C-alpha cells in the first residue's frame, strides 16, 4: 500500500499524466488487492497525500472497496465523486493540461460503471436511464473545463481533451435515446481549430456517431460522408468495428442508390443486406416484405428498421421502370402502375396512393416527369426518365 501511494505521489510531483492515469485506472493490478480499500489503509494513505490529490485518491480507493463488495451502484457513485474531484483539479491547473490522460481514463471508466449500475439497478426509485443521465452531467463538468480553455498555446490547452469526452457523451445519449443533446457537442467539435488533429481513433469514433445521427435526421449525404470516413480509417484488423460501421453505412449507401458487392457483405457477415438488395434491385416488393420480416430482429436490434423500410421507395422506382420498359411509352397510365403493384401482391393501395408514391419519386429525382391528374397518367421525360441509381460500393 505504501509503495502504491508513493508511486501516485511521485507521478503527481513529476506531472506524469500517463503514469498517474495508469495508477488511477480500475484496470490496474492494484485493484485486485483486497486490503487496499480497507479503512486502515485509506487512513494511512491520506497521511501521505495533500490537497487536492487526496480527495481524488480517497474516492478512487472507495471505488475499489465497492468493487470488492460487488456493489455496482456504490462503485458508480464513488467513481462519480472521484471525477468531480478531478474536475476541480483541472479547474485549478490554469496553465497545465498534463492531467488529461487521467481524465480520459477516469471518465471512460465512469461511463462503463454507469452502464453496469444501470443494468443491475435494484432500487425501484431509480428510473431507467437516470444513472446514465447523471453520468453525462458529471462528464459535462470536465467537458466545460476543457472547452472553456481559450489559451493560445496549443501544447498546453485542455481543449485537446474535448473529443474524448464528446465521444463518451455521444455513447450515453445514443444509449438513452436523447439524440437532441448531441447537437451542441457536435457543433463544438465542428468549430474547433483542432478538429482534424485529434487522435485518429477518437476521430473514427466521433465520425461513426455523427454519421448515425445524420442518418436518423435523414441527412443521408452527410451520413455517407462520416460513416465512410469511419470505415475507411478503421484498422483492417478491427473487423468487428468495421462490421458495426457497415451495418449503418450499407443502408445509407443503398438509399443513395449505391448497391454493395456480395463479397463485401460475405466478408463482414452482413448477408441480410444481400437478400434485401436483390429484392430492391428487382423491384420485388412482395419479397422485400418477406426479407424485412425474416431479418426483423437484426434490423430492429441495430436500430435501422425504419431506415431499411425507406428502401421501399427505390423498389417502387425499379418496379415502375419495368412497367416503362414493357410498355415502351412515355405516357404511362397510373392504372398500369397499380396493376403492377397488385401483381406483386400489394393489394391495399388505390389510384390516389399510387399517385402519391409517384409524386415522391419525382420529388426525390428518381423519376423525371410529372403526373397528369386529368388523364391519370405519368408523363415521363424522353431522355433518361429513370436516372441510374445502382453502382458499386
């Protein structure tokens, strides 16, 4: 115990942020020592440490005590107090940023403990998501300290810690489904002069979540840009992460008219999209419904069911193009489009609904033309009436 405390004291005096972060991590081997969290050991430790470090270490040791008691809520509460102590230290260190590695480690572990406490909450007085919301409030304390550091020195500014905190907060907001809270965080990073200079791993995580946010906001071009960056820059050996990114990137690409290669889907075990793609390309609305039902749990689990459902509009476009190719005319009766849908087993639509579908396709640029309501016909352009959608991802 004495040796451990002396190491902490030495790292503090030497301003060794990386070394101190290691010693204050809950994944360090000192956590396995049961005696380290005893009242006697804590009291003795405090004799060797002075403010403001003493409070930080005190709550860290109490967190370890809660770990040995297997008490997730106490683990979270003590770690939260430790992070609050850390926030005060960051505020006091006006001209320094060497504690950022400690902040990164402790804030990451706070979020993980919050997730654990949320999953095992025993008190009926604790509402779902309440612990994670409190965790986000605690992390925001650190974020404000970093974001408000306006010193001109790039080497010593705490703003280098912003993106790591934003990523932790984005993970929480996605988990508790409060995506509207992401907007000010994204704005803060997008306006940062260090935007392109943060660690690559942090940028990849950030782009992934911002891409997902854009996808849910129906901004598919932005979603494509961010998710493509995340996929292309993710290390090739991180196949699990690349698969996760593709789970969102593939439907976004398909909505933009880009169809994935089968070998890409096979490589990352995402053949659910293969069946989906074939139905969309053929304009086979009946089979599309079956594929969506077959893989419903996968799409819902990934949170993309409603996004995938929007692929129906492309299937409609492809089916109507088949009608055009068969009739080979530029004034297509709406009744013929309705008949094509009925042949697909879609018998719950009428003429007005078909006109609505066609109007959406024209508005989105998937069909060039207009509807003649008087004659109940779709009048299409004589030049490239169905702009090409399919290409290779």
